[in-house]
């Protein structure tokens, strides 16, 4: 099992920046990839960015160039640096760990990001 704890959310004006952190504990050696997802009110949860064990990264097109996902393996932490934030980035942001088909996915509790116009 893996436990994930997110932090770093808050209220920011449009054009501002936030950095989210996701600290993993437990069977972290089983993690294949960690992703950041978000869910706005009345919307489906969507993938924002993901980073694999080899360092490969993928981004939702609307955040590419503004958001950067990175990882600190020594501290089992994945970051999401969010710059040039827009009101449409407002959502609860969740960290997700992919442990493969046999062990499945684990989610954190989420952190609220609110961008005011």
C-alpha cells in the first residue's frame, strides 16, 4: 500500500504561482508513475501532469508551458509547479500513484487551488 499526502494549495490571483507537493510513503518502490489530477465542481476528474520512474513527463495541453512536474526521489516527493495561473485552473488537485495492474492506483486527499480573476 501507498499513502499520499498533498499540500501547497491555496488562493492566488490570476497570473500568480503555486507549488503543490505530494509526499508518498509505504510501498513507494512499487510506484510506476505519479500523476496530478484535478476536479472542478460539476466536472470529471482529469489528468493534469504525470511523471514516470524514468523521468518521462506528460501534460494536459492547456497547462503545457505553465505547469512543471518534478520528483525528488530521495524524499519520495513529487511537485507540481504552477505558473501563470488562470481562473479555469481552479479545482481540487489530487495526487495519484500508479502501482500497475495488480496493485492498482492510490489517491491522496486532495488540496484546493482557487484562482481569482
